[in-house]
C-alpha cells in the first residue's frame, strides 16, 4: 500500500509540473528563438509596396474614350437677319418724338435693362437646337483606334419660326493632353416643319480614327462650334472685280 501511495503522488506531481510548464509557455512572449513566422501580424508602419502601373493589353483593347460636352457647346440658336426699322419722326410733335425714341430704346434692351445684341436678340430666334446625349463605340485594329461618335438632340421652333432647314455646326474632336488627334466640323442639316413640337435628330461621325493609345488618357469632345472662319466664297462676296482697262 505504501508503494501505491508513493507512486500515485509521483504521477500527480509530474502532471502538475507539466501543466505549469504549459501555462508558462502560453504566457511567455516571443523571444525570437522559435520565430517561425506563424500568426505574426504585419507592421502597420511598414511602407505599402507600389502597385504595378502597367496597363494590361486586354484593358487597352476594351478601352473607349469618354465623350463629353464642353461648356457652352450644348446649344445653338438660329436668328432672323435684319434690324428693326427705325420709326420716322414727325415734325412739330415733341411728345410723339420722345415716345418713339423711348420705344426704340426699349426694343434694344432686355428684361434686365442691359443692351441686346441685334444679332442675338431672343425675340428673333427662328430655331433653338440643343444636344441632350452623346455616346460612342470603339474598335481596335492595326495599331489604330476607330470610333463612332453619336450626338442626339432636338430643334425647338423659336418666336420667328418658319418651316425650313436648320444647319447646325457640330464639331467632333479627340485629344491626348494638349495634342489634337482628330478634329472635324460637320454642317449637319435638319428639316423642321412642325411649329408646335420639337424635331428630334441623331448625328453620327463614323470616321474618327486616331493612333492606338498606350494608356487610358484620351478625351473625346462633341458639341456646337459657331466660332469658325467664314468660307473663302463668302468672304469674296460683295467685292467688285477690277475691270481691265479698255484699249482702243
């Protein structure tokens, strides 16, 4: 019985010693001797490795530049030509003269009292055109990017509406930074016959071809462009040709 008692106490002592060693191991900190890299948290102060800036070929093949409208190019107005006839003064009637002059001055000013440009008087608008949406389609082949750029909008009859054709100067352009890769002005015509409703239109430039981009940094533009030089034929109008001297 004595041997059994001693043996039992010996085994219990070994079990208690093992438990204490295991607890001490769990509470001890990593001293680097058994650092196996398991469960180690990353250093939040360590710099983030830079990402690879290269663009995949598949991304370039799927790339289609966005089309935007520049400020001030979404609207285009067609005005009636000619100026308002000046009222004739009546002799000997100062009151009538003053009233006529006041009416003429009021006709040359807007609601806010500011002078009205005779060539851009809102009361003389024949048609008012606007662009409401733009879209594009792209294909990549033979080192080039081909685009179809479409412009959708409407033409609204103005105060001086008359059935006819309105010609809208629509420019399509593609740029890479400050470099103009493509720029074309189109004189697009729309027939307007209904004075009570807007006339819808869709214009498409299917001939936009630019070099294949090496990055996704092209920018396409669409909109009205009224700041265009007059054609040479228009400039020549009104000039009389000098006659050659006649010889007897």
